[in-house]
C-alpha cells in the first residue's frame, strides 16, 4: 500500500528500525532516533543494492517518488544510480575546487613553460597582474557557475576607473582562461564569447619617438648631459645603439654579454617571440657596456634597481629620465628608440628590410624562413650595427641631419 503524508508524519520510532513501503522498491526507514530516511532497493547485474534518496521532511513524498522514478529509469538503461550519485558528488566537489582563480593560475603557469609559444617574463607578469584584478569579483566562483553578466560586471569595474586598455586586455585574458577550461574538460563553453563590443574601445596610441635626424642629435646630446643616476644615463646612452625592447634592456644580465666577441645573446624566456636574439655590439655600444660593467658588473643585472641588485631597474626608469630631460611621453619614450632605428635605417636605403626586421627581433610566422634569415642577414646586421652607431655619432655632433 502506497504511503501518504499523514502516515509519514504519524510514523513513530520504535526500538528497531521500521520500514514503511511505498512501492516500486522505495520505502521510508524510521530509525530508533526518530530519523525518517528515503531508501530505494533495486537489483543491478544480479546484485541487490540500496540507494539513499534523502531525508524527510527535506525531501517530501512527491519529490522522493520523482527521484525513485529517475533512478529506475537509469536502472532500465543499465546504469547504477548509486554509482552515478557518487560520480555526481565527486564532480560537484571538483567543480567547487575549479575556481576561476585556480584555473587562471594553472593557465598562467602553463603559458610560462609553453616552449616557443610561451609568454615572455614581462608578458607573464603583466597577464598575471591583470587576471588578479578579477579575484575579488569572480575569483572564488566555480568556473562552471560564472555567467557572462558576472564577467562583464568585473571588467567594467576596471573600465570605470578609466583603464580602458587594461579592461579590454583583462577580458581577453579571461576568455583565454575559460577556453583553457573548455579544453581541459571543465567547462562547456566560453561565457565571454558574446561580450565582444561590450567595453569602450580604447584610443590607439603610438609610442612617442623622435625620427627626425636633427632632433635625434639634440636628444643624444641631452642624454650625454643627463645629471641623474650614473647607470640610468648609461642605459639611455646604450638604448639607441642596440634598440631592443625596454624590458629586454632592463633585464639584461652580464652573463648574456660577451664583451670579447662584441655580442649580446638574449635568452628566449626574455624575448617577446620566445627565441634567442643575438645583438651585435658596435664599438660605441661595446665601450658603453664596458663603462657600465665598471659600475654594476661583473655579474647580475647590467642595470640593477637602486634599491636592490637582486632586481632590475624599474620599467619607468628610462622614461623618467627622458621626462627629466624635458621630453614628454608624446615626444619620446624608451620604446621610441626602436621606432627611431627602424625609421632611419629603412630611410637610409642601405640595408635589406629583413635585416632590419631581424635586428628588431620581429617575429616570422614561417620558422624555416626565420631560420634562413637569421643566418643570411647576420653579417649584414654586424655591419649595419656599426654603421648605425657611427651615424648616431654624426647626428650627435650635428655633422649630418639626414641619412
């Protein structure tokens, strides 16, 4: 006979457990302590098993019957409801542990060690910082529970502070984390896919750079007259000769610089394109490095922080030096030395464009072509490095204003 709510409420505990049958294998177990527990007896693969459905009154009679019917449907399909219940519990625990922050940390660690496709140290540090801005909003949420509105609200907090580019990049990085979760079978789809266009697009700005020969000469003379920190001045003097990225210059280590062979070999983990980059040193660059070595060498960072030799100089040091010389960020930046070299070397017409691109360490998607060009243009790059430094000297003294 099927149970009723009244019969269940009136059921009293006894000295031994009491089973009140409801039908189709389900019964209510009344314990001596007064607990009322739903159970389903069933057979699968010839074995009798018992499924715990829940406790009354948290699960009422109607809900218990629904769960019983769902379990019997599983049994009919050859599935064991007890095993499926245990799998659901494990899955739920795993999902609870798979928070956005946990998966973001895992993704960043992967990108740091991802071979040729891995992040350079500066990129990794910046990316990890931007993702950390989401910790207070969605960081602790299970990644499978995060909705598009949650992400939009989080990045709009960044946007609301006027950091439009940071908001845009953070949304991009969040999408990478979600897609990584999809690829590792912890998420069905990327919830950011429909958020394109939701943020205000930042205005594209270019690095301030001086590319007029006469003004380059003025800049070089101003740097020579810099009266700040000694190795800051040397960093600004070296920068136009080697025209590497600012992060590559400030992270330079004496172990990478071969003064005897006039060669600076930057390891792949410090390069944007994750490939070793060789910089031929002109006589002028070599002399400046030797002078710097007498101050900061012979080991560790070439340009250490003034606070600790265990850290490189701040990313703002060269830009601050340029501001101190009176150049605004629209006029000249640390990155601008690359645009200066690229423009004037190309305008000279003396060098193969690929040699200039290799000197700038710009990437080539064709690995065979990249390898060929590295070998084919090395001799030209050595000659070009010396020509460039000689040309800068002529600009410095004002004897030549154009290439």
